[in-house]
């Protein structure tokens, strides 16, 4: 498994698009990983709680790391 900070954004975007099935989760993960948006700002942008955004991130980060 590689550290995400050393992986090119195109590769991360491909993995997100290929293996994360929820459209909302894909959007959250792209904004977090590719645009480096804070959890609080993502929560506001997607009209979710910060806790929900953190849960989405944690669950899907494991999927991304698996495929790296």
C-alpha cells in the first residue's frame, strides 16, 4: 500500500470512479482527496453532518488504499 500523498491525482480519481459506487461518496472523496477540503466545509457543501463526512471518508479511504 502506498501513501496517498505520493499517488498522482489521476490514479486516485480512477480508483474512486471505479470502486466507490455511491455518487455522493465519490463526490465527497474527490473533494477531500483531490481538492483537500476540510471535513467541516465538506459537510456544509454536501448538507451532511461532519460525523457523516468523516465516516464516508474513513470507509472509502480503506477501499482506495486496498487498490493502491
